[in-house]
């Protein structure tokens, strides 16, 4: 990466700037309490299975098969093995998860300092999450003022890793790919497609956020 050539940052949100891993664990703990007795697995095994259900039905949302609400209900039916659970009952059972998830929203380590250090650059969120939910997260976290644009599936008409998501973001500010840096946690959805389009890319992962953000901040001071 040549930091002098970087004019803009494209930033994933969940598990990049927002600690989705933490919020998910807290949400699941609130949800599973009333149902724990029906399962033989340990708490860690149950959480691992829940994450598998989330991934499975989130992919269906990304493909346009389900709405954001429908994928919540589908993961619940999958996890509880209740395929005929109606939507009203699914929503009721899912509410403790949603309440706890919202209460435990927080930034990843180093994210706030990184955003402050890169104020001189254009920043654009590119996220596969639903537009209303992601904008609500940014406002709750107090970082919405950092971003010129929030690009989601709703605006771009496609989900990462589809290049249309990235091209839509670039077009908003008439940016050339070689002048942009993509920062995300997902190698398949964030890093590989950005590099294929000619962007620089940097991957963060659980436990590495603070160190990676600090290093990027130093490099981008000369951008």
C-alpha cells in the first residue's frame, strides 16, 4: 500500500468497527436462558451452533431470498428445530436476543482512535447489513458523523463480494480504486473482491483490531 495515494477508506462495519461478536454472544445468552434445559450441549457448543444458523440464513438474506426480519425468524426455527413456528411467536421468542444485542453494542478496540486519526480522508461504510439497522448502529456508537456515505445491499442492489457493492461506493465520490483502501474482517467478502478491483486492502480479526488500527493510522497520516 502506498499511503500517499490513498484518498478514501471503505470500511466494513460488523466485526470491523462494531464488535458484533460481543453483541451476538450477549444476545444469545439472553435468548437461550428460557430454552437451555431442552438442550444437552454446553453453552459454548450451543453458541457455536447458533453462529452456524446465523451464517446459513444470513447468506440467504445476502442473496435476496429473505428480508432481515425473515432471516431472524428462520435462524430461530433452525436452531430450535421448530420449522412450523409462526412469525408472531418467532418474533416474541427472538425479542430478548434483540434487546440484549442492542444494549451491548460497542466499538472494536482501537476503532474510535482510528476514525479520529483518518478524518482527513473520505470514509464510506460498505456493509451487507440492512440499511436502517446499520445506520442505527453508527448513530448509537456515536460515529455516524465520520462517514459521507453508508452503502448497503439496499442501495447497491448487491451484497459483498459482488463487485457492484464496491463500484457503487466508489462512484459516489468518483474515486479510482487505486486511491482507496478497504478495511474489513472477512477475507472472502471484503478483502479479495477489493483487491480484485485494484484497491489496497487490510484485514482485521478478533484480537488484532487495536494493533492493526494503530499501524494503519500511522501509515495514513502521510496520505
